[in-house]
């Protein structure tokens, strides 16, 4: 129960505005800009990392001095990364692995195939 | 835009529903005005931040939703038993099975369990409220407005009709135009905010606000199940949020994430949906396991057998729940290797679940069992749930699943786990903790009638469905006048009405007990068999729960307290108690967001923007809200406690 200090919480306001700006920038890059797809993806990735940084440093007590590091949410960050890994790797695995119907997927070279196979799948429709 | 454009017209059942909604609304407004209860309603309930009152509101809403979902179910069963009657047309049938599934999972099972957690968890860990009481009220109202939004769809705009899984491309703009699917998306999105917030709230409450001395492995098992559930909620719900948002953008703003054209990936919806959806089924079953564990230990009058194994098996179930989602769509054809991986991970879940079953049996072994109503629900859960679990393992075999997939075998399986698991637990938990909530028990004799009717009806309803599935009857089928299926379908419908009757008796029991049940004088309502801290409080529970917070360093602390003749109350240690103030902000903020959602459903962008602005303004108001609550004076606590304890 932290006692609330009166006044404008500068960090939070700046963080909030920054995260809005970065969200709009990402939407603009995807919808309106004429950048090549590769650059759009790279741009969105970079913005995502920055966004995570804003959340951690401006909202999530990572640099909170008073707590002596006791509030640093390492535990939850680890779980978050684990979940993101399951989400991304799992989706790639289920949605594109072994979709050529001929190969029974021994597991070798799966990573490279995935990206090549996806367009074929669409051509099939 | 004319009013008749958005109202659903042309069906006698719907007109009857409109009339009854109007009559009920008028009746409620009249009664509140006649008895001058508007102020009371606002001051005591709508603005409350007390976890006990919020829990009661959750449970009342969940019971209403159980009624709504149950009516849907019985209409479906009538159609299936009498296919030539023309009771429902195909569109109406599609809408009903969609709303039945969505309401039962999202607006019945979860709120019911969250309601029980709300009331019981702070009492079990010796806390005075949630870590964030304001946020708790916000969660409730977000669920409430989400549920209302979803429920009005059948008279305004038309209900969603693409199944509770809402698979794309069927649920996309091209194949399901109109507001129906938007109701699904926005209703779930709005109530999902509340669920996520509750997950965080309860997690912080359990991790930070336990009574002094209480280590994690001293916590009551229901609190443990809540903690594990909160982790699943916090990690699974963002996936649903994103999936719903992507589909909303698809439908309203014309993007192509899940469409057939423009490089969309329709099956990605199924993938994301079940990445949330599978953890979701553990969100509704783990708290149920917790409730059964409490009830069984109490009425076997023994400490729960294998407490540590119980906790670890829940944690392992939670981990595995994120690794099995593909078994819901083996037939997508991801390939033998992918399916095999998920087949194996699915079967692994049977191991910790089996551990739990044997621990319950071992708790019962050689104990003097008291057959109360909550115990009956818990004991009947074990064999019924095993039937559901074993057929689940059968469905988990990828090769066999190609045969069972989307047949009534699957329908029977998930009703066996969800009803025998979650619904039985909701009833068991409500009856078990009822004296803590309302100060009197539910009538045992009527309660047993309700139990036996529901229990028998459940098996008569769903057991035949396994065989219907094996006979090839697919789910979500509207025309079933095939001679081989008819007898089993009729038996199943009889069972469904038995369950309906059981529910009616249960609700009647609430009224009957309110009128005639003896009022509780002690806090330890079940013949002094309570084992955990919630039974150490007085009944009715004072708004601050514990006048003095006890020191706890063991499992089932109340057993020893009773042996030593102690209570949690120590008048010499009284200090002023810091409590949060009631506030009307949560309900106002969420009604604005409800308005925004309503605008998005009909794609009236100005309305949506107005609602969103209102929501943001309320958030700014909250940001500059310096109300730090108030203190209850020692004299007042003394007065309340002396009266409650008869000192």
C-alpha cells in the first residue's frame, strides 16, 4: 500500500503517450507506408521491443529504487518469454510444418521449409 | 436507421422473449420504486468494493446465465427429439447452440467460480479484501456489461450463429454479415478485460496478503487452485484478446487476417482460439478440483491426502495445458508428426489428473463420511468425471479422433467433464459456503432432491450421446429424423428435462431456505467440521473479515485452534482497520465501455468513439482520485465483534 503522492505522474504520462505513438506508427507502417514488406516487418519488430521496454521501465517497476530490486518482475518476465516462445514456435510448427503432404516430417530442416511452404499452401486454394 | 431494422422480427419465440424481458424490467423498476430501494441498491450493491458482495453478484449473474443457457439447451433437445415438429428453424438452431456454448463457458462457469473465489479466497488466507478492491468492482462490471451485451443479441440485431468457437472463415464478414458475430467478439472482449484483471488481482492478493506465517504450502487447497488458475488466466487471456481484436478488425475495418482472400489464414483463428481455449478449460476445472478437495476433506473429517502431490499436479496440469491445443483440430491435417506430438502431450495430462483422483479416494479411505449435499455433489463427481476423462483420452488419440471428431461422442465427452467437473463443483461450493454468504444453510432435504434429479438427469441426458456419436451423429446438426438415432435422442431429451427440474428445485431451495432455514449462530457451520480460516470468522462475516489477523503456520489451522479452544479474535490486539471506500466509478466506466462496444457491434463509429471517450475520461478521473479509504475505529470493531461472538 504505497501512499499516493499528489501531482502528475510524469513517467506514466510519458510512457502512455510513447506507447500510443508507437502503436500508431506500427499501424501506419503496415497500412499506409510504401516500405517493402521486409522493412515493415523489421520496423514492427523494433517497435515491439521498444514498446516492451516502455512497459517495463515506465510502468513495471524495473528501475524502482525503493524496492531494492525486490519488485523486479523477473519471474513473470521469464514466464512471458516462455509463453511467447510457445505461441510463435507452436504456431509455426502446427500451421506450416509438414504441410506438403508428401514428407512425413522427420524434423530435419523444418525451420527453413516453413517459410517456403506457406505460399504454396495459398496457391493450393 | 429505424428501430425495426435492428430488432429481430418474425419469430413467435422471440416476440415472447421480448414481452417477457419488458415485463421483467417493468416489474423490477416498479418493485424498486414501490419499496423505495433505489438508494439501497446503489449504496449497498452497485457501488460496492467489498469482495463478499461482489462475489454474491457474480454468483447471482451466473445463476441467471445458467438459466438462460439451460433454456437454450432444452430448446435444442426438443428440436432433436421431435425433429418433425418444426419447433426451431435452422438459423434459430444455429444461434441457440452458439449462445448456449458461449454463455455456459464464458458467462456461467467462469463467473460462478470467480464469484466463489471472490468470497472465499480472502477469508481463507486471512485478508480483509482484495489487493485492489476498486479493480475488483471494475472486473465485475466489465463481465456484467459484456454478458448483457451478449444476451440482448437475440432480440436486437440477431445472435451469433457460427458456434462458440466462431471459426473463420464462417465467422468472417464475407460469410456472416451483420451484427451477430460482432456481439460475440465485443461481448467476449469486454468481459475478458474483467477476467484478466481478476486474474492479476487474485494473484497479487494471494501472493502478498496472506496471514502472517502462512507459507504458500500452508494455503488451503482451494486458494492454491485459485492461484494456479490465475497464472493460466494471465497467460492465456491475452491470446484471446489479440485473436478477438484481429477478427474484429477483419470484420469491421476490412483487414484480412483470417479471410480466404488476400493472404488470410483462416485456420490461424482455430490455432489462436485453442491456444487460449485449452488453458480456458483448465481455468474452469482447476478451481472445481479445489472445491471438491475442500468439501471431501471436510466431510471425510481428515486432512486432504497427499496435499503436496495435489498442489504439484495442479501446477503440472497448468503447464501442460499450454502444450496440447492442437488436439482440438487434429483433423485440420497438420500431418502425422505434429498430431503425434500433441497426442502424446494430451495423454500426459491424464497422469496428474489421475494422481488427484487417487488422492481424493485415499482421503475418503477408512474415513467416517458425512453425506451432506455438498459431499453428494463431490462424491458423484469422481466416477462421472472419470467417464469424461477416459473418453477424453480416447479423443486424444489423433488417429481415432478422425472418427470421433465433431460427433456426439465429443459432445458427450465435454459435457461429462464440464458438468460433472465444473457445474457439480459450482453447486457443491455454493451449498458448502452458502452459510458464510447468507447466514443460513440451504435446506438439506430439498437439496438432496435437487442433487438426485440433476445427477440422474445428467447421466440419462449425456450417456446416450456417446452412442449417438459412435452411430455417426454429428454435432450442431439440425435435422435428425434418422430412425436409428431417434430413440437415443428422446432418452437424452428426457434427461435434459430432468436436469432442468433439478435446477428448478435448487433455485426453489434458495427461496425456501431464505424463508425457513435456521439462522446460523456460530461461524463453523458444518457441525464444527471446518478446517480452514473461513470457518473461523463469525457469521455473518463482518465487512472487515478479521478483527485481528491470526498467525498461521500449518495446513488446516482452524482444526488446531478449535482443539486448543482459541479463536482468531484477540481483543487486546485491536487496531483501527483500513478499509477501501465504496465508489460508483467502476460501474460508470464500464457502462461507457459497454456503450462503445455496442457502437462497434452495429459499426456506428460515432457512438463507439463517444463511449471510448467516456471510458478514457473515467480513467483520468480515477488517476486523480486520492480517496485512500477510511479507518474503522477500535470501539466500533469491539462493538461488532462482541455482538457477533456473544461476549
